[in-house]
């Protein structure tokens, strides 16, 4: 019958129109801030620095400055420490004396995260960061940027679990290498130290009962 297709199409449109008002999962308006839509795992806003257990001693960042160099708008500022502290694997490493990010300039590209070899910088999901002052208030210091690994697990559970696995594997590999090096050193034969009472030095005549070597030729006089 002519017009059946049009009627079917109109029925679909009408069902969706009415459903968009009553089916909860299809409502696109929420009563923010009382009501919030859970953010997807890969949502990102600005970077944060991850620490394990202690915000100062446990900071994973070793101030290598790779992220500072690679950041396209150059909004990361790092000053390296003069001394070293043990990293998460117990290896002495430098740490950032100063680590600032100007989030008024940051474009949330995540390049800093991609280039960091220490899993030290990750992307936060916090978007409620509006401030009255445009400049200083948006310059985040190390203390504001530092977040625990537990916080990272809360905002990016899948990614954080994968990072933990990688770090645990790297720590185990480093331990195994250390043990193998120690075992190899222990298995190496100890060099015998010459005993001065039983061995004579070249040309020496101090061995008891030994005949002094005769000189094959007299010194030539000119
Ligand atoms: S997310 Fe991009 S712009 Fe922001 S600090 Fe990292 S590298 Fe720089
Ligand atoms: S966050 Fe990563 S790349 Fe940036 S300085 Fe620290 S360790 Fe290096």
C-alpha cells in the first residue's frame, strides 16, 4: 500500500520522541550538580603526579624533564633536586624540587603522559576547576598535582591496574637481575694473594737458601 513505509518511519520517530522523555537511560539532561553522569574510563582533563604511599618520598617523578621538553604549549616547569632519594624500586633518583603546570595553557593532549618513562604523570578527570583569578590560581604546584595511586585507581581503574602490573614486572625483573649479578660475583674464584714469606719478587734474593742469580754481564763502561 502506498505510504506504508512513511507510516512505519513516523511510528519509529514517534516512539523515540516519546521515549526520550520517559526512558531514564535516554534522558540527556541531568540535574547537575546534584546529579552526575559517571565519566567514561578514558575521559581526561589535566595532568596529575602519582605517588605511592607518601606524597613526598613516594612521588614517582624523577625530574627527567622529558615531559617538560615534549609539552607542545610549554606549560610544565620543573626544577630538579640537588640530592637523590630512592624511587619505587629502591634505586636512588633525583626528584622534582619544583613541578608546576599552568592549566590555563594546558590543552589536555596527554603527550606528557605518553612520554613519561616512569608512569609518574597521568590525566585527572576533575573538571570543576573554575577560578576567579585567571593566572596564579590556575598555576598548579607540585603539592596540588600530587595524587595517590589509590586515587588513580578510582578514576582510571583499568589503566591503573595495567600500570601496577607493568611496574611489578619491572621491579621483579630488576630484582632477578640483581640476584643473578650477586650470584655471579659469589661464584667467581677469589684471586690468590701472593705470600711475601714464600714467594720472591722478581730479581729478589731474599728467599732463605736461594742462590743469588749471577749477573750475565758486567755493566759496560764507556
Ligand atoms: S596534557 Fe599536553 S599540554 Fe597539558 S601538560 Fe601535558 S603535554 Fe602539556
Ligand atoms: S613526570 Fe615523568 S617525564 Fe616528567 S619529569 Fe617526571 S619522570 Fe620525567
